[in-house]
C-alpha cells in the first residue's frame, strides 16, 4: 500500500508540466491575450495623474503666549522638530474641518457618482461621501529623517489633482494660524493698552495733586534729613542732660569742700617781748619793795598794810614772770587760695548749670520740632510712595501691554505675509505625465497575463476527469494498460 501511494503521489516532472501546457495551449494563449490586452487598455484609458507637494516644518518663528506676564526671550538655539510636532501637523492636514473646506473649494462633491438605487442624493450626503473619499485617496506621511511632510493626491484629471492640493495648502495654512495663534489677540491688547493708558494718566494726576497739596517735592529725602537732624539734636540733648548732671554733682562737691575750708589763713607770724611793760612792772616792784622796807621799819610783819604790800609784790613778780614766759606774738593773715578757688569754681559751675538748663529746654523744643517734622514727612512719604507705586505699576502694565500689542501686530503682519513655522517647499502643480507609464502597464500586463493564464490552465487540467496517458490510467486504477489508441486528428 505505501508503494502504491508513493507511485500515485510522486512530484510532477518537467515532462508532465510541459504536457499540461501543451494540452491547454489554446486556453493559455486566449487567456494570456485577454488579460494582457485588458491591462494595456486599462493603462491607456484609466491613467491616474498624481499631484504632489511637500510641507516643511521649521522653527523660525516662535509666537509668544497670550498671558499677562512679560514675554521671555525666545530661544532659537533649538532647530530640531520632534515626532509629536510632525504627527500633529499630519493630523491637522487630515482633520475633517480641513477636508471639508477642501471639498467645498475644489467642488469634489460634483464628481461623486449617483447611487444606483436612488433617484436623487442629499447634498450633505454627497459632501460627506466626497470627504470620506478624499480622506482615503489623500496620502499624507512624514518623510523619515527630515522635517518634511509629503502630500500626494491621484486623479484622472491633472487639473483637479493640482486644484485639490492647492486648496489643501491654502486651507491648511489658515488652519495652522488659527490653531497656533488665537484670533482677536491684537484687539484685546489694544483695549488693554487704552485702559492702562487712562489708569496711568489718573495716577499721574493724583501724584501731582498730592505734591501740590503738600508742597513737598521729595518728602522721603526731607524725612531722612529731618531724621538725621533729630538724631543729632537728640544726641546733643542727652549730652546736655549728662553735662547738667555732672555740673550738679560738681556744685555739691564744691559746696562740701567750701564748708571744710577756712576763708583766711596766716601768712606771717612774729614773737617778741614787751620791754615797756616789763620796765613798768619792774619799776612797780621796786617801788613796792621800797615801801615794804619803809613799813617794816615802823611796823611788824604782821601788820596788815605790810601784808598787803607783800601780796602786791608777789603779784607783781608773778606778772613779771608771766610776761617773761608769754612773749608778744604778731601774725599776718590773708584769703585762703583753696577757699577762693572753690568759691570761683562754684560760681562758674552755677553759671554753667544755668546755661545748661536753658540749653536743655531749648534742645527739648528742637527735638520735639524735628520729631514732628520727621513724623509729618514720614506720613507724606508713605502717601507719595503709595502713589508712586501705583504710578509705576500702571506704567509697567501700560508698557507691558504696549509690547504685547506690538507683538500681536507683528504676528498679524507675519500671518499676512505668510511667514510661519510651516512652508510649502514644493508647490502643487498639474502633472503632465501620468503617474504610471505605459511601459509599466505593459510589464504588469505581461506578468499578470502569464501568471493568470498558467494558473488557469493548470486548474482546468486538474479539474478535467478524463484520462490522457497510460500512466494516468495505471496510477489511478492500478491495472496495466494493454493497448493505447492515438487520438484521431481533427
């Protein structure tokens, strides 16, 4: 059984293949000619023209964001375009809004065929059908390792193909501007400039009114000067108070010193006897002795007058001795210099204390005057600084929105001149030659006719139930062939 199976299912030989081709030669020739001619006819009648354009994505223009903050300096050092940006532009080219406007501009809905089972088609349905067909036939793809996007469209009418791509380029540019730059930007910033211009004028008027009302040009500077003078006056005032305290202590010390010092002091001292008094006392003593001698001659010593004379003599001797022991002393006195110096210093200190007290009262008034002035200038400075801050804020906002308005105006001017981050580097033109040449269709028809005719011949031969050779009978029925009659020629 395996041997019989192997005999029945052996691989076909070249002879068998050639036999099949020879048997089905009429079918092969007829099908080959039919397919080849049909391909040539299709290539001649149904030729497609392909219009192409290329879009360059660049980074030559950076639109500032619409914010209330100052615009940062644009960084033009990066020129690379990311895949996300390329794919975003591709999707923008394929968006339904863009395709709808292209269909309307190129009137592609008029080229849609009428349905077979309807008498009249709705215009919206025709437009939707044209949009769907355009989305299928429009080929959009980024070119690898470049910043280019290739766009192509095939049509039997070369003018229509070019018109579709031209409409697509125009609509895409408008859509790109609308997506990347919001509309009404210049008008918004123009309104803000007008509003902040009025606010700036109001702030200037308020500041000028405050300056005229206060009569102060620079209260901050005058406040600083008043504070400096106040510090100097306050320092002098405290120095005066300290000097008064020191003077009062000095007066107390001088008064204590004057109480312990004499007003006068001895400048010269002389010691000498009194000769006249001694002479007189000695003369008196002599007289008394002579008188006692005379009385003793007459009376007894116990006589009363005699005793009195003796007492006087003793008294006189005592006076003479006392006078001899106590000589006469002469002293010369004058004003004490220490007392006089202390008195002078005390008088000076009292005069100085009176001056310091008068100066202290004057300095107190000066300090109060400078304090009130500094307080007034400080309050005026705070008010003027607030008005100045409001003026500076209004000026900064005004200048900011003036710059924003100028940026918006420049952006609108760039849009009008079509200076954008995308550029059509290859404009769509009506193609002169078809996309596929006649030689291509000839080669395609030859290959297709050869393959299809050969395949058809083998299929027909395989499905034919007739036995054509003794080997087929032997391999199919398993019996030997005794005789074989050739086919009679027609």
